[in-house]
């Protein structure tokens, strides 16, 4: 009986199964062949850490998803959770161990790709009957493996919107029929906001445009339909207030930063978009600053054109569809529209993030043609012939314009267009639906291979080895020292290592970043850009100020291990200034060193002065901040400007001070300085930002320095720990024709002076206790008026209680949480209360109650 029911189910629903399984298996099989290696760029260096943190905390310690000290110096995690982690597919992570997260991510993305196919088929099949539903299957396959999905699948948090897009249009369509579907549009609107508010906004805005176009073509009473659409959309939006409200305020408070300047120009010539109709039109360059990914197969490209000359489709429908399609097309390049679609920010990497909407709508128009056509007329056939000829000429004339426009890709594209042309010419042949589907399946599969072969992927065992070894060190530290403190490393796999390895660090990589923290680390000379920062270019002074109590360093003999067991880094920094730090524990590949001068996260300072920082003066800024904390006036760096080289090789001075020019271009050019150390301690080379690896390679006593990414300001590069009167040889090799050494100086950190001051200061500090991820406490007896300072970023959500009474908050160093203390005993409690999140939850609950109370009785 059960078998018979199953057979009957398969017979009636097999196309639904195929719509899910085919794209999922085609996508997954590519990566299975590549040993399940799917980690690349942001997926391997950002998202996997968020997913790991989500997996480690959702059920065991959910308050970490509200606020965590693992994100940068400390940050609300609600916006991050709302942007990256709300997809229900992420629950599948709990079926896998941490070391197998890459395989879990492959499964999740594959299931999402399959779900895109399933929801698309569900929507498209309603336009067909009988055997012609195979056209809907082909359309669903074209969308689920479209150019956007193949190119941006690594941004897995965006894929939920592609699943929901067909269902949104279906829910809008159902507003125009007598049947009641009360919860449908409300539910889809809620899910689009909830699963990813960013692409959800894009999808919902397109839904509004689609609704308007449907309304224009609707001949009956429109008043009730309009009210239903806006009421249900509003209810779905308020239902998602728990996500939208806190995220909106995080964005409003400057936690997203990028270029927002408005100009009326075009980002590129619109005709260039047609380059992306070719097979394999994707690579790393396209990922960073390329063209919109609009590949939708040759058949649906032709069918989209035929929509506008199909005689069975009304002129009014053609005009509204043309306006909408043209609007989407010019949104790719016209700056005001680019800003609008991307929530007022130009995308940093991954351009035209709404291009999936254009592809879907073009396929939708093609489906309308298929649903209305049994045989194409002469005009349609002639139009297709002309289009194929013109496209072929266009691509060959522009073969050198883009890297992906190579001969192989263009020939493959033209061949598929010719095959598509044959299908349209002989459309009344009885096997055409099957051939149509087969051609679409073959084309999307070849495009997948041709596109993804241009991308390199990380080895899964590199991730597993790194996580295993770092977690071993961190787990030991948690047992060795249970107090709240920061830990850092002299190497990285990603800037979000603290999240995936469960420790409080400094580094952070997040599209939702606190601008004040980025400004601070910039002033202190740490590595940073618009949405990330690390502890690279640190000094013992910056480490101590920021509460870095432990550093994890690699052990040299790890290279003797088998390759698949070695910890692999994406970057490593030379830190001989850690040599005097106590070794806490050595493991097989890593070692923990303790910084005895680290400040606690909360500390008491004698005075409160405004800290004025200076651009590109990291040593000065670190010294100023330290003086503000301790109330002392110190000079912790001895310095020597490099102005008179000992020797120059194949260069000559120019008229400008400290500027040199190559004499013979192909020969090695070098500027050499020989100096002696002043006194015992760590030494640094202060390098202006113009002296990165593109300009010069720097070698000190035979050791090559890492000046790969100096950003936009001066950095301090540790060049050694020397005794007094030690020879230091510094060589600048020219990688360009010119080099300007203005501002280059050698600094010696006066560690013994620093140690005396900091040890005396730390003796008087209270013990900080963390009772939960969102609460910290200290007990302190103040002999006079003093300042409670911290290296916890300021937020209006922090509530400070002093002996049970509210304590007024203020900012320290333009960044950190601070408050004034009166003379006497203080029991101080810090509680992080996410006000907008709580208000959002209340709005969501009220909205849900309203939806349930006022639902139609028969629905």
C-alpha cells in the first residue's frame, strides 16, 4: 500500500523532485569532484567564522549572539546575525563537527540551489499544462543555475531571497484572484526581511514594481487589491521588526561605512552588460569590480526578446514589461539607481547584487512566450536569426575587452545560440520540449564548469588543521586563566579567527562595523580597511593598552610535519618583541606567550583628559593614549630618522629631499642604511603608507619585512629585539622607478621604563569579572575622585550601575566606555541591554497577535 502511494506520488510530482534534485546535484557534483573544497574569498575568510560562532553559541550561550567581545574589541552581534545567519538552512550545521564545516556549507548551498529550482518550478508550472510543464522545469533550471547563482553562491546568505522571489510573485498574483490567501504575502514578506534584509529589500522592491505592472494590466476594481497588498506587506514587515529595528539603528549609528557619494554618471557603458551573456563570464576580477551576472541561457535570452514581438501578448503588457526590464537594465550602471538598490552604498566587491532579479524577470518573460506559443511565426524566427548574427559579431569584435571573452567561451556561446535558434525554427517538432530542457541543462552545466574553474579554492584540511590547533591552545588558556582578557596571534587564517575559535581578540571582518573602532586602530597604526581590522603592526604598548594578555605564536619546527597536518596561514607577522614574554604552554605547532603588562578590560585612571590623535603618527598616538590612562607624562620611544644612506646601488638622488630614482631599470636597485642600536629592547621601522610592497621590499639583517598592506597611514614594523650597540642593516630594494623615504625612522621602545609604570599602575586595578556575555562587574574603593575607563567600545545600550544606582556614561579616547567615580566603595555592574532589539520583539509580537486576531475566519 505504501509503495503504491509512493509510486503514485512520484508519477504526479516527479517534476517537482527533478526541479529540486537536478540543480542541487549539478552544483554539488562539481565540488564533490574537487574534494568538497568550497571555501574561497569571503566565504573562507569571513562567513565560515560567523557560521562557526553561530553553531557554537545558538543553543549553548545565545546571549553571545546579542553581544560578544569576540567581534573586534566588542560589538553587538544582532546586526551581524540579521545579515548573515538567520537562514533556517543554517540549522543543518548542527549535524556536523566544527572541523567539517566546509562540507556542511557545501550541503547548505547545494540545498539552497535546489530550493531555488523547486520554488521557481512551482511558480512557472502554473503557466503550462500536461507535458509542456517540462518547459517550466527548464526555466527553473535556468534560474537556479543562472549567472548570479554560479558567481555569487559563496554569498550563501543572499540565496534565500532567490528561493522566495518566485513565491513573492505568486503571492502577488493570488491577490488578483477571488481565492483568499491571507497568510501567503504576509509570510513571504516576513521571510524576505528575516532571512536577509539586504537582498530582501531588493526582492520586495521588485515585488512592488511587479505589482504595479500587474495593476496597470488589470481591468477590474483595483481598490481592494491595492489595500490588501499594502496592508499585508506592512504586516509582514512589522512581523520582522525584531530583525529590522536593531539592524536599522546599527546602520544609522555608523556601523556600515563605504562610498555613498552621489553622481549622475554611469559606472560603465550599458552595452557592456551583454558581454555577460557568454559562457564562463566570471573570474576574480569580475568578482571584485566586474559586470552584472545576467547569464540565463541562450534559449531564454532569445525568448525574452520574442516576448516583445509576440502577437498573443497585449500591447499594454508589452509596454509595462519593457519599462520594467529597461529600468532593471539601467539600474546596473546609472549611479543613483545603483545606490538605491544597494541601500545607499556602492557595493565593495560583488557588483550588481540584484542582478538575479533581472535574470528571473527575463526568464519569466520567456516563460510567457512559451505559454502562449505553439509555433513561432516568420517575424519571430527572423528576429532570432538577426539577434544571433549580431551577438556573434559583437562578441568577436570585443574579444579583447574582457579577460573572460576568450575564443573558447565565445565559440561555445555562439554554438548554444545556434542550437537555440534551431529549436525556435522547428518548435512544432514533438520532441522539442525534451530537447529544449536538455539544451538548457547542458548549457548551465558547461557555464558552471567554465565559470568556477576560474576561481581557486582553499583546502578543507587547511581549515580543519588551523581550527584544531588554535582551538587546542584556546581551550588550554580558558582552563589556565578564566578571567576576561584578550588574546591575539602573530598569524591569521581570517580576520574573524576570534569568532570561530572562541576567544576575545582584536581582529574583525564585518560589513557591519563600528566606525569609531576602525578610526582608533587606524590612529594606533594597526592594519585596517573600511570593514576590517587586525592586530598586525602591533607593539607591546598597543597590546597592553588593548588588554592583549596572551599571544599565540607558531613554532618553527612545525614545517617538519606532513603537509596535510601543518597549520597554514594567510598571513604572518614578525614579532621578535614578544621574545621576553613568558611561555605559558607549547604545543605541537603553536606556543602561548603571556604579556604581563596587559591592562584589564576595566581599569581606573586618576584623571580624564581629552585624547587628541594625530594622523600617521602611530607611536605618538600610542604614547598619548598610555599617558591619558596612567596620568603620567612619558616618552616611550627613542627615534632616529633615516636620511643619510650608507650605500646606494643603481639609484641616484633627485632634487627632492630623501627621494631616489633608478638608473638602470632592469638591474637591482637598493638603498642601504647601517645603524647601531641605542639600548636594549624591541626596535621598529616606521614606514609611511607609500612604502608598501609595490614600491619597495625591505630587508633588515637578512629578514624580509611584511609591508604588503600598509593601508592609508604609517605603520610600525617590528625589526628585532637588540642589545645595545648591535649593528642593524636596513636595505630598501626598489620595485618602482622612484622611492621617497621621507618620514622613515627607526624607533626603539623603552620597555624597562614602560614596565615600571605599567606594573605599578596595574597593582591598583580592580579585578574584572564577567558573569555573562552581556554583564561585567568590578569592586573598587576610590580614595578620591577617579575615572572608570575601559577598552570596551562605547554604546548607548550599556547600562552602568554603581551600588545599584545608574551611573552616567561617557566616552574615553573617542571610542571606549567610561564613567566618573566619586570617593568611596563602588560595586559597579555593566549590563548590555539591546533596547531596539527588545522594542523590535514587542512590535513583532503585537503584529503577530494582530494577524491572528483579524484573520478571515474561513482562511
